[in-house]
C-alpha cells in the first residue's frame, strides 16, 4: 500500500531548482550549497512564496537522508 501524504508535502519541491519564482534567492542558496558554507538564515515573507520549500530543499541537498535531523523549522506567525 502506498504511503499516504498530505497534498502540500507530496508536491513540495525536493530540489532548489524546483522552487518557482524565487530565482535571486535560489542563486544565493545555490552558492551556499556549492561552497558547503551555510550562514545563519532567516526566511521571511508572505505565506506561499516558497520559504519553507527553499529551506527544506537546501537542507536535503546539504544533509541527504539525515536532513530532518539537521533542520529546525519555527513558525513565528502572529496570525491566530
């Protein structure tokens, strides 16, 4: 039986190149991955622009199968 996933995770980009509409940011993230030198980063912006997708894709490339052990996602949204 196939593994069930919620839609947003099933179709989330797996690679940086798959993140749409953020070319300038993706170019910066690409240089960090290429150099394997990752500074502290804070992603901000409105919902749905690709912040989490870009960060997770970069973590997957840097850390491979152990990406989730090396990645922390915090949601500081003030909307209730």
